[in-house]
C-alpha cells in the first residue's frame, strides 16, 4: 500500500538488539557510577563517624543505597543510623522521572537519644523530593512558624520551646552540606537530618558530625 512503512525483519531485529545493548550498557554504567560514588561518600564519612561512637558496620541496599550503623554510640545517643541514598542511575526511565521531581543524592542520619526534646520541629526544603511528606505533615499539624537563620534554604515550623528550635537550626547552618530536612520528635528516633551530597568532598566530615553532636546536645538541654 502506498505511503505505508514496512520494516524488514532483519532491521527490526537489529533495532531490538541495539535497544537491548543500550539498556544493558546504561544499567552497567549507572550501577558502576553509583557504587563508585557511594564508596567515595563512605570513605569521606570515615573521618567523622568516630565522633558518634565505636565501630561502624556497612551494607549495600541494592545499587542505590548504603546503610551504616554505629556500634556503641556515645551518650546521650542510644542508636545511630546513617544512610547514603543515591539516584537510581542504573534504570534510565526511573532515574529520569525521579530526577525531574527533585530527587538527588542525600545523606540521612537518624539518632535515638536518651533524652526527650522539649520541642518538636520540622524544617525542610520545599523543593526536595525526600521532604514532600514533611510539608504535608507540617500543614496538617498546624505548627507555629520558626525563624530560619540566613544561609538555610528551608522553611520551618514547630511546637514547644521554639527558642531551642531556632538554636538547633542555627547549628544546622554550620554544617557544610545543603540542608534538605531536619526533624525533631519526642518519639524515637528523636532526630533525623538529611543533607544533599553536593560537593561533599570540599571539606571534612568532622565538621558535619560536630554540628550533629551539638544539635543532639541542644535536644538534651532543659530551659
């Protein structure tokens, strides 16, 4: 029929083979990149992790995440978990979808403390993929706005001793990585902090964990 497009079987097989090669190649390259980047972040963290406790265990969660647990954390910490969550670069469609929605490589630290904070706080980057639920929760609970120090690109709200919440945000501004989320709860884990892994190796991870320890110290303080 005039105007119809007919693709020869051998051409169709060739295109299919090419598509498979591209997908497999992308998968291998994406996995290699994530493993390389995850290991680089883990090495960078080694300088600062001893500030939190003793030996650290590490395991991969697929090709896009690492979990690190601190054994025998220093008081007042009871439990510390560190996660390196990477973009799913090995799956092109998934990576493109999440990247367009603001997902980036992030470092997450969750701390359980022996002390109960005198306030609750939710500070988050409204454009961050991992903070979407935080924004919804803040609206639902109708907490009071909290003043954010200069240098932090987050919005914050809380309840309780809001002066202490402001002090925590000031400490968070001293860390070298862009803050994505900072949550303080009376229930465990009392503290969760998320940072974007942007130019992380420009400085030392000790500065990051020193700020984290000061935040935990502030949570234990009494007005």
